[in-house]
């Protein structure tokens, strides 16, 4: 339903203007669409042409007004009130109407001013309204900058271009790049085909491989709004092409006879590099592979000096020399020999120490047994002496007769 109402209103505006145009022809040159920011101003480039017989009215205090399409049916009627008048933007004509220049500036724009606008030319006894409409879109945000990034190569001068519209002639935006990458920034204003203006900032620098995948911001600042600056920015990621750098070889696996060994070539290049392998042996260099990885089962023939070459369309880079010597024994045999050597080195002393300790222990055991035998013999003799009361040798100097009591023997001893 709303769409049908808008369509009916557009038909009413078009039919009214078209009927007037049959009597009073007027051609106008204006942009089809203009974008503005709330709180800012807007320059409307405008030129017009009228018939030769009506050019006399150009010198009779001509006036230009801009009429909104949404209020078209209210203009020149009693229904057009002060409230409607206050919804219209403040417009100032800055062009010379006598020279058919109707360039105007809209000020203090808000989102309520988004509409289609028609130009009406009036003079003493003459008025005409252009049939061509101009759409104005007012937004609370600023459109992001337009950025042009060419192909970048290391060592060759590159230019990054950032462009933003300059809708308000009294306050052009300030455009810059951050970071500046050690280059120079040039800012200039250009006039478009529809006579609108843009401000561009060109960053001129020499890229290197350090700039690859670096984030760079184009920043636009406008000070034409009183409450706060109007900021907009766009972030880009640089894509720099460069020859291979930091080419090096890594080894996976132990270099032993019969083991699987893999050599991997690593390089920093954009676009990615292709790789070739070369081996030098006894003064002769031969190509042994054409891929990023080189794998082989180690034999004596694999001993030699290895070099990896990385290459792309911008150049080539070689790795340092990797010397590979394949031992004359396999890894398994080496472990066996190492185990036997370890056994001889550490096992023999342990055996000798064990045997020595065992011999010492046996000697001490024999001594203990002799002592025990002597003690047992002495105890037996004592028991015989006590039981028979015959003879007891307690002291070599004393000899006792039999039939003496123990107390007598002890007393005499």
C-alpha cells in the first residue's frame, strides 16, 4: 500500500512538471545522487539551459529554489504551513544565475532532509521547473574511503591511493595513511565529471618483504561539524611479491646406514617457491630432486654435500651446505655394540666387586665358626668338671682335686 502511494505521488509530480515543460522548456545538469552526512553541508553542482526567447529573464532578478518531492502537492497551496517550511534544508545559491550557473549549498543537513529535489527557476513574469530530479541521501555516518592498491613488488616504487568525497567546499577532509611506511604522502583535490569534488591522498613508498600482509589504514577527518569531527577509515592488507629469502634445510630421521632420512627445504617467498636439490660428491654436482622434500634410505652413496635451491618468478635463493656422512654401520648394529661395550665397561667391575665381597664374607664366616667351636668346647669341659668334681683348670696356677665342691673350687681360684 505504501509503495502504491509513493508511485501515485511520483506520477503526480511528473505529470505536473511535464505539463509545465511543454510550455517552458528547461534543461538542467545536476548529479543523479548525492550523499551527505548529518550536521554537515552539501555542495550541489548545477547548470541549466533555457530557450533563447526566455534568456531575457536571466537579467530580471532571477531566483532559484529547490522543491522536495515529498511536499510537491503542498507547494503553492494553503496546506503548505510553517511546519512544512521548517522541514526544508537551508539552501544558498552560490552560482551566477545570469550565467546559467545554479550551483547551490545545502547547510545543517539532517536525516530528515533525505528526499528527491527539483529545481524551480523564477523571474519577473516567468517561472519554470526542471523535470530532472536529484536524490539526496543524508546519513549519520561517513562513507568509508575508496582505496586503490596496485600490484606491489619488493624494491619497486608503489603508490597507494585513498579517495574520499568532499561534499562541503568550506571544509575539505584531511586524508592520510597510517603507518606511512617510510614514504611520502601527497594530498590533492580533484573535480569529477559531474562537478562534485573528491580529496585523494597518495602514499608513495618502496615496499619490502617486511611489508607483506601488513595492515595499513587510510584515515579521513572532517571538521565541518561543530559537535565532533567526522572520521572515516578503511583498512587494507598489503600483498607484496618478493624472491625467496631465508632458505634453509631441516633433517628428519637419524643418518645411519639403512635408516629413512627426509630433507625438507624451507623458504620465505611470495609467490611460493619451487625447489630443487643438488648433491656434490667428489667434486661432481648433480640434481637429485625437484620437490620441497627429499627422502631416501641411507646408503654410502648418499654421503655428500646437499644444497636446496628455492625459486619463483622474482628470483632464486640457495640454502647453506648440509654435509651428510652415512656411517659404515647400521643403527641397530651400533646399539648392539654400544650395549656390549656398556656391559664390559660396567658389568665386569660389578662382578669383581661381588666376588671379592663374597670371599670376604666367607672368611668371616669361617672365623665365626672357629670361635663358636672353641666356645662350645670350653663349655663342655666346664660341664664335665662341674658334674664329676674331678679336675678344673680355672687358673693355670691352680689344680684342684676331685670330690671338691664348686664353692671350694671357686674360693680357691
